[in-house]
C-alpha cells in the first residue's frame, strides 16, 4: 500500500512537470505571436501615418 502511494505520487509529480513544461511552451508561443502581431500592426500604422 505504501509503495503504491509513493509510485502514484511520483507519477503525479511527473505529470505536473510535463504540464508545467507544456504551459511554458504555450506561453512562449503566445508571446512570440503577440510580438509578431504588434510588429505587423506597427508597420501597418506606420505606413498609414506616413501617407497622412
């Protein structure tokens, strides 16, 4: 019974680490995507303002 608990705990810990890594990766993707969108909008607005 005790060994099973330890095994389950290790398994849960491993799953949590995987989840944390996945979340970090997702956040990184979101940040990169946001930067790309901001850069694109800056270029677009820059061209519009430059024309005016």
